């Protein structure tokens, strides 16, 4: 029988199953599932892929766009062909429904993962229709590997071994099964129209095709999609496919994947009422528009002082890149969860200002559940990897549930349920995420192809690039290489980026865009400061900001400020009895903050560690006279080891109180750590900081007298400039002495070099932004000159260089290869890394601690009063999961290494991915201040200080 006959009613055996629901005892035909996935892949091609992605795939296959679309549908549909094997036996009920002919022809078949069976069985079928399969980079072999990768990992094809036709026929059933696989294969090819044979399959195209197949498979695997079809099946394959094609657009639209074009609005409307662009933004809107119109996408590096409007510049650059029609959407990457939460508010407001009908904005970081902009619907306890509902229902009877057909919230930027899945939120057209979420795309973890597809197709903004340590920067270089290969426009933002790093990142992108490093070695890829540089992916040509625009922007934002270095004695340093008394760290902080407590103003005290912050906060509460009822409400402590709900509330309160608009408090002192360093649009009158790397100090300086329109306290008037007080810990001889607790935080050379540079610098104010790049280069660029001024500093510099090389080496060990070094797709998964084990940052991964209280009866609660009991003997509801997670906090793994059974979570929580790894800090409700012991570490949660840690 031919394919036309097979497509008709009764033309082909439909009894092999692809889906089985134990609850409804529903069996769904494997062929129907393959046809569903093929139909959905075609709509994903039409509605989700951008023009640049479609062109890249077509060029990578050597086909026209129409031929490439058909082939992608064909490949996606073949993904589960390997289920025509011993897979059928794994469920008794559907196996009993398989035809007698097939059941009698198993011939000692062997079980293997069905994705590997698909890869092996398709290889010789592709060869029969003309696909070359002789080498590992032959089109047929790569297509087979795409099928093998639909469960997240690319597999090695042993062409002359396990994948040989004779071996495959021995292990996957007798002639009846072989014949049925061939007929399913031919029918899929006929119905999808994939008659063209690709002349090649490029690695970037193969990665994107794999991602398309994964999306289509997940959409087709939703229970609400296939179960009705199983209960009322079509009569024939042709009839079913026709209906699947008709249904597919609605399924993709309901998932939130359909890309939209934001309506054009004025600059003022798009950016929260800004009257006009500044000189730098105007130059991007003018020059970059012309360059992109002529050259196409590329990489843009924007450098400007803190507070210069880089976020708006990046959003305008994204609009320009997307306006060319090749991309649609924005992915905004930031270094921390706090900065990501802040950027989420900005991007959501930006998208909403365009008044789209519906444009999901997703927030993607490991603890986005703490952000109140996200609803409980994301946390359904049983949400499977292929979501069975558009938005998971809550288990709580008292929660207000959306009516049928409605979204959980009225905001048009709320992602629909399918996009809220743990590994799908990056697919939303507008996304804010941590750097780590994107860097995972170049690590050999499952579904890295899906992550890569999610990243490209829109403009990727990488903010605070200077904050990346060498380990992460090396990973970012590899990611930029792949984004260059995929034609994805990129915007890099930084206030303090050394020139050699910006050059390295730009060249990595161009290398991916087929401009090898030797061909770009002569290019000066350092952007002006302030200003921008654009490198086109098409020809590696460079475009720089007009010098007149740089000058105009610098003139508009020029200001004078001081960084004053004060030697102090840190508590970790004990002087000999015969040495003169020195000013202590807390004494200097008290002296600087006293006028604020006495006469008003807003101040920030940046501490080197959380222990320093807790000590400083406790000291200031009692050492100063606080009017208006005491320090409560006027003195705040913010650091990372506060419960999530408390940390988020404090961060939002500080961002609101110290913002450019709104009512400013008469008196506010914030004691914090590096949590407030980046991407927070706040302004203070007084700032004190522990010694830190110079680029960090410059970041902090940008939040000192940031807004010109704010009236400063009267006691600060009279010609005073903004002044950053830097506390340099020294020994009794005046030499910089870093406290032992600071040394693991960063390379010791950077704060030491910062102190040495500031001490040698003439005591004169800084001119911002003019002096910024020179300061950055002196410490973070080529620091050889500075290191030669002191023997101890020179030794520290040598160790710093070795440490940098070591971090880069460790990063390279786990990265996927460059695309042009990838001969087989299995090269992308040579290592079997689980996402929990994949390191995007060097060092031990933190653990999540849940502080709870044990009542006298043994019951666990979230509060010492016992009013918020935990569900210990039943699975938590959606709202309970959210509440539990919002009470967690991160701790170093070493602190909880000595945990015992008392620290284990209830057994009913272990099946939920977000609760399974939690560690309980079970405190005595009768004496909550008594520390809980973990080996030699003792921990307890203080209501004001957060987590308090001591060590034997």
C-alpha cells in the first residue's frame, strides 16, 4: 500500500500507543501524536520563530523557506518513531490493545530509551530517501541526532555499530515493526510535504530545529490537548492531520508563544514620562538606526556613568534592532535577584506603556516566587514538565480562581500558564532573568537547545557586565559566540568596564558570526566613555558614537565628587597594648552618620560582610540619639540572609523611599551589603563604605547625590560636594589589612590595589564621568604599573592573575564547544551535567534554609506564636508552597553540612521540586534566640538582624 492509502480510514495500523492516561484509561495513537507534533511545529515556525531564525534554519539546510518549514515539521513529527519498539510493552493496558500481528512479531526485541530508538531507526530510513549518512556531520546523521535530542540531550550515533540497519532490526522488532516504522516515516513525509533533501545541516540550524521539536512535543503532550482526541479519535491519519493543522494555531496562541509587535508610541510614553532622550540616547536613536538599517544586527556596547540612563538606551537599542524585522522581543539579563526584580518592574512598565493586547513579561530567576508581581498560579505543586493546563489551578478553596478563558490577573503583561513552567518561562517574548539563566545555554545540561532557541530571536541585553567574575565572563564569551552564530542582536551595558574585557566580548560575538579572532585582532573594540560602539555581525564593521554626542552627554552629566579614604581599625584586628589608640571602624561610621540622625537626611552604609552589617546596625541603634520615636523605621538593615518576603519588602521600600519621585523621608539610614550595588535607581545624601574594588566604589558613588532636583539637608549645604567615605582596614603601622572574612569574597588584590591607588592619588575631587575610565583601567585593566609600586602589591597581583587564569580554565572545562568546533551534535553533551550541578558561578552552591519553630507538642510553625502551622502530613497547597518559599534564605553549604534528621523536611514535601532540597532550621518556640547547632556552626533567626551565624 502507498502513502495515499495509508492516510485513509483503515489504511494503516493505529493500535501502537503514544500516550496513556491511567486516570481516564485513555489510549492515544502514536501516529496521531506524531502528526499533532508535526502540525504544531509548523505553527511554531509561523508564529514563534522570527524572520532571522527562519532564514538561519533555511540557510543551514540549503533549502528555501517553504522547503525548510516542511522539513522542520517532518523532523518534529518523527521524534517518537522509536516508540514502535519494546516501549509498547511498558504499560499493560495499551499493550493489550496493540494488533495481534505486531504483538506476535517482537522477536526478542530489547528495551532502550525511545529517543535513542528513534535516532537509530530513522538513520537508515533517511538513507533510503537520499540523505547522506556516511560521516558524523552528514545531514542524515545530524537529523537523526536531532530526534535523539528531543528529551534534552544529544546522543552519539555509532554509524557502524548500534545504529547499523542490521543491528537496529534485531533490537527493535521483527519485519512487521520494521514495515510499520517505514510506513509511518513515509506518511509523515507525505503529509508534511518534506520532499526536499537538505544539502547540509549546520550546527546552529540543528540546535534551533531541536528546540522547535521540543516545544511542539510539549504542546502536543498537554493532557487537555490530546485526551479529548483520544476519546473521540479520527477515522484515518489524513483526517486527523487535517484537524490537527486546523487546531494548531489556537494551541500556540493559548500558550502565549505568538510573537507580537509593540505598537509605536512616543519616547515620552514609552519611558515613563521622560521629556526627551539625552545626548547618548539620541545618538543611538540616530546613528544606530542607520547602521542597523545598512548592516543588520550585531553587538552594541554602551558605557556610561551610573545614573546616565543606560536602561533607557538599551530599550531604545532593542527597539531599533527589532524594528528591522529580524527579531522581536527583549531578554534583559542582570547579575542578582534584587536587580532582576527591579528591572522586571521597568520592562513590565515599558511593555505596558505600548498598550499591547497581550504581551507576557516573565521573570526568571531561582527565587522569582518572592516577587509579588508573580502570582501563586506559577507554583502549582503538581505542574508536570508538560503543563496540562493553561494556568495551573490552585488547591485552595478560598482563593479566587479565574473564570474559564480569563488570565489570572488583568495585566496584559502577565504570562499565561504554559509560559510559567520552570524551563519554559524564558520562551516569553519579554523576559527579565539573571545572568545564570542564560549562561546555562552553553553548559551541557538537558534542554540546552530549548534554552538557546529561547534566547535568540530577540534582543539580548546583558546589564552590569563588569560585575561578572572571570569564571562567568568566560562563560558569557562562549554564549556571545553562539548568539553571534544565531544572528541575535546583543546590547552590553556597564558603567565600569575595562577596555580589554569589552574587546574580548565583542570579538567572541564576531567569532560566532564567522569572523575568526585572527581576522578581528586589529580592530579597536573599546567603546568611548561615555558612549557606545556597534560591531555588525555581517562584516565586523565598527560604528562609534559621534564625538560631539559624547561631549554633549558628558557636559550634561558632569559633576564633581570626592572619594575620601579613612584608615580604621576593623574589629578583627587587635592592636598590641603599647600601640597608640586608633579610630575604629564603628567610631568612624558613627561620626559620619550622627548628623543624619540628628538633623535629617538619607544615608547608606555599605558593609563588607553580613556579619559586619549586623554589627553596624546594632551599634547605630544604641550609639546615636534617634528623634521621633527611636531608630525603628529610620534605621534599616538589608542583606541577603533575611527571609525572602522580608528582603523583598525592604528592597521595595528602599527603592520607593530613595527614588527620584515621590515623598522622600526626612531621615533614613540603610545599613546594607553589596545587595544595593547595581541597577537600583536610588539617591542618598551621605554614603559610607567598607573598602571594596574600585569599580564597586564607583558604582556606589553614582548613587550619591544622583538626582539634581532633590533638596539636600541644610547641614550639607554651603558648597559641599558629594563625598564617599571609604573605610580602609589597616594594622597599627597603617598598612592595609583585609579582615579574614573578606578574603573569600573577591580577589584580595582588587581592594588592596584600590586602597593603594586612592592613597597615591592627589587629594582632589573626581570629575565624573570624565575620570571614570581612567580609574577603572588603573585597577581593573592593566594594573602592572600600579603593582610595581609595592612588593606586597606585586605579589598580590601575581596571585590575582593566576587566580583569574584558573577561574577561566575551570569555566572552559564544562562549556559546550564553539559551533564551528562541533562536528557531532553529541559534542554539545559530552558531559552529563544536571542543572543542579552545572556551575555558572565558581564555588559551592548555596543551600536554602527554612527557619521554623517547634512547639512544645512537636508541631512545626512559621512563627514562634504557633499561628502559622506547616503542612507536615499532607502535600502543601499552592499558597502554602509560596509562603514556605518566601520564608527561606540562602546559606553557604558548609554551614549546614552537619545537619541531622531534625533538619529534614517532612516526607510529603519531597515530591515538589522547589521544596525537596530545603533544610529546616527548627528553633525552639519557647526560646527562639537559642542557636541551632549544625556541627560546629550555630544558627538562629533574629527578627531584626536576620540569620545570625556563629562558629566554634
